[in-house]
């Protein structure tokens, strides 16, 4: 029944809204044009995930200025499509880990999404999204790209998967996004390229550079120098104000410090946006989505334990929710579920974090972990270490960073980090 309701609603959209074409919908939803046409005309079978993608595209389009010419009453259409939302949620059984897609029902917005969008709207915006590993930087950038897809030309580069010289990689990403294929030899040509390729229509352009800390130190230095030179040129060419730069990186990464990134001109000019953990109500909102999909009677006690265990750490909370989904049809207890996530948490979060620490900070944490002292004083740590520990989402940091008291965010996090220190040389 739900699929029929959505088929009727979508058909009405195309009968009354000429600006939005089937070709465009098929492309943006990733659906074969022939399959889409048959579904619209005859209600033929279409995979649930493809129907979900169609709904996401249509709902986003209805929020744009272009939808103002729709003859069909938008509120009626939205109400019809909303009838389908429970069905959409019931199909979302493949629970993703980070980065979480912006359209997935378990994507939880924090205040950072609103703040980031406000900064972008007042371009030019040069922004640094900073946070520890697995704090949701990539998920946030996915959300930004999705949110801007109609208003901006968007280029996104992930340096975790694309290694090399940024001045070569960024134009390649522009080509992938459908822009002109132009190769740049150095950063001196960046402004000219931006004018001839990125800003050729009325739309602003936003370049998103994720996992910048994965770059080689030399490339990091060149990136900082190149972007700093571009910002200087932009002051004399107001037309370049329509180009935004969003960088995301782990503030504590050794490459960032070895490259002197913090002291570079571009880093000083970036507006910082530090990611924090979910609050308790946001954790509850995420887990409510799991309880809608699965057996709430069986899973409610485990869902309620999430806040005490992880204190809103994004990766750990999503990993927990994923494990609940997997255990829905199995007998399980709290120990089983925790055992299920510990290996992934150790591999992806705790051991890399332990490896990244300098000797002084590591020793201070170990002393608390084994119970020799109750808290860490930031005065005992190297400069900025308390900020990095806070950014990790694994610690509570009270007070100004040069005179703060640092403790583990939860007993379970303390136990996993202790194990990571024992098993990390």
C-alpha cells in the first residue's frame, strides 16, 4: 500500500511540475530511466532502496526556490509522501557506520550542522572542521555536500582515499563533478582556474577537503601556502567571494604539527568549528530510530545503556546501534553486545588513539587508567594536549585548557583505553 501511495504522489508531481524532469530524478536518485518511467506509469516493482532515494531527492527539491512554481499544492504532496515515511524507516535495516549518509534515518544533526550552514551562507567562508578520529567530520561534510547540492557547485576531496598533490587532485574532483577538465601545475594558477571553471554560472562554489591531515607534510605546507595566497588574491577580486573553502582535519595529528599548519596564514584565517559528542537527547533520538525498526521490548534495555557507556561519542553510539540491529533476532545480553562491538572499537578508535599520543600524555593517561591517580591536570601535559583529549570525545575536560581537570568520559571507555595501552607497544 505504501509503495502505491508514493507512486501516486510522485506521478502527481510530474504532471504538475515541469521544472523537475524524469531524467533529472533518475540521475540524482541513481535509478535507471526506464525503470523509473515504468514505475511512474504503471507502478511496476522497484527496489525499496531506489524508492527511498527517489523520496529523498523529491523532498529536498520541494525545499528549494525552484519548487515555487509547482501547480500541485506542495503541502498536499508532502503529506502524501510523509505517509510513506514509516515504510522507508522499516526498510533501513542495513545500518551504516561512519560516515553516515545525510539521508539515513539515523543521521543525527548537532548544532554544528546549523552553524556550518550559517557560515557557508555568508560567503566567502573559509572554515576548519576539527575533531578527533571518529567524531563525525566526514559525516558532517557528507551532510554539507547533500544540503548544498542545489544551491552550490560542490567539489569534495577525501585525502584519506586520494593521495598526492592537492593542486592536481582538486581539478580532477571538479572534472568528476562535471566541470571542465583543466590541469593545474601550481597554486599560482588556482584563482584563474576557479574563475574559468568553478564560477562560470551564478551559483557559488564550495570546495570541501576532508581528512587533510592524511596529506604528506610537504603537500600540507603547499596547501596552506596556496590557499593563503588565494585568500589574498580574493581580497582584490570580489568575484572570487563566491568560492568557499571547507577543510576538515584531526587537530592532534602529527602531520598537522610537523607542517606548521597551525601557524600558517590559512589556518589562522579559518573559522574553526570543533565537533563535540552527541548530547543525551540526541542519543535518544538516534536509538528511537532503531526501536522503530526492530523489537522495542527486547532492545529497550540495551538502548537505555548507551548514554552511560559512551557518553554520546558519535562512532561508539552508532556502532552500538548497529550491534543492536544485528542482535534483534538473536538471544543476547549486555555482555554479548559489548563484546560484539569491542573488536571494531579497538581497531578503529582506541588503538589508533593510543598510537597517536606523545609519551608524556600517554603516561599521564595510563596513571589514571590503572588507578594510581584520579584525574589528569592539564598543567602536567604538553601545550594543547588537553584540547586534543577533549576533541577525541573520550574524556571529560573541565576548566580552561591550561588549568583543566581531565578524566575518562565513562568507565567502559576507560577499560577499553587501558586495554589499548597494554596491547600497544
